[in-house]
C-alpha cells in the first residue's frame, strides 16, 4: 500500500466541470496564463481561497480534496505563500499529466460556497 498525502484545491465552477468530465480523476491542463498548478496543504487555506476569491470571481467556489502518492510529491518543496498555514505546492504546468497519474482515488468536493442572490 502506498503512503499518500492529502491535498486540497480551491476551484471555481469552470475548472470543477473539467474535473468532473475526467471522472473525478485528473486536473485539467493549465491555460497559457497559468504556468503553475497550486494544490494546497490544508483545508482552511483552501476554504479561504474558494470563499474569498472564487465566489467573487465566478459566483461559486469549491474546495476539493484528493490523495497523491507521497513519494512522488517529494520533488515539490512546500512553499509558504503568506502566513504560517498558507502552504502550497507549485507543480509546473508541463508536469501536470504526471502529477495526475499519481493521484490515488478520486477528487472529491468537500465544501462549496455560492454568492448570495439579492
């Protein structure tokens, strides 16, 4: 049995639709203006991004959770993007297919946020 690491990814509805189209097993290729894929290391940070950034930008924000082979993740140093718990991995876009191949199980939505209607 492989040891896995739990990661979270805050996302909007467009990216989530592409994950669903993959059968909940892969993240879609990055757009040209997105050279890095940023999974995060804790749910609280993912919630803040989904709620405070994705909702205003697209009306909805989702927090996903997924497992990745821990040995594979050793190639990506943990990056601190702010405070002590603002931790993420930086996966270059050209390595995303290989990253996806190391996801164990399915990507699942664990939280969702929506803009309140007026």
